């Protein structure tokens, strides 16, 4: 609200990084300084706005390449006896 942006527009990664950077200071700060530190963190978070990316779609694809050998669907002991796994 301080920067005039909604929480949906703020970058989650920037907020996470800012809180990690200020973690030690926040843990060691006294009550009077915490408010100042939180204002600084809010300013940093407000500067990083997520861009509008219309039409963005993630591709649906398998990550692993098909292998020339069949998958092992049985225990190794059973597979040694089955012809499917014999070459």
C-alpha cells in the first residue's frame, strides 16, 4: 500500500530476498528500530514489480527422453525369467 501497488504485483522473490537480507538485523533489533527496518523492507519490496505477461503458457512435455530399452516393470528376479527383457 505504501508504494501504491497490490500484493499481486509485488515480486515474491524480491520479498523473500529482502527478508533474508534483513533477517539478522530484525532478530537483533530493538522495538524502536524494527518499525524503521520494516519500512525499509517495504520500500525494497515495492520497487520490484512483476511484469504483465499476457498469453504466457508453460509447455506440457515430458522431461525425460525415451530410452531404447524397456522400463523394468517387475522385480529383477522375475525380469531375468521373462522374455520381454531378454535381448
